[in-house]
C-alpha cells in the first residue's frame, strides 16, 4: 500500500518532508498496529500511547497519536526519529515494524544446551 493510501484509510493528512518521510498534518489517535499493517516494514513516531504495560512490552493493539512515519525500516530510514526531534517533537515513541520477522528466527542465547549422553 502506498503512504497516501494508508493515510486516506485512516483519515490522515500527510506531507512528505523528505523522500519517504511523512509528517502527519492532522495528528490523531489511531490503532498503530492496524496502521503498520499497511506496510511490510515501517517506522512510526507517535505520542500519548495507551495500553503500555511497561517500557519493554507493548500490547498488540496499542493506540497513539501519529506524528511521523516512513514505510521503510532500515538503518537509513531510522533517522526519522532525528527529524521528529529537530521539529520540536518531544516525549515521542519510536516503533519499527517488520512483518517479515518470524519469532522462531530469533536467537535467545549464544549458548547451546548440552545434549544428554
């Protein structure tokens, strides 16, 4: 889905502040999880999150007021957080989504379990 299509789906007015980086001109509370589903990988900058259990664990259907986003997630596009900061946005949250990520591919430990003799 294109950024403009996703914005229209959620009633957001957007402006491309630089290639592939978008500012939401009418920030509003939306389901960030549903918005992120519009893209394979993306980064969202939002504030005023609800449903945060703690700093390290976010429940799936969190909501927040979306301010900036990019429909890409890589080293280059993670600089959207600095765009938000230089624009004067403070106290924001940065979330990257990768829908190709598979939990079973995650490495939990560098140690191997010893096999039983």
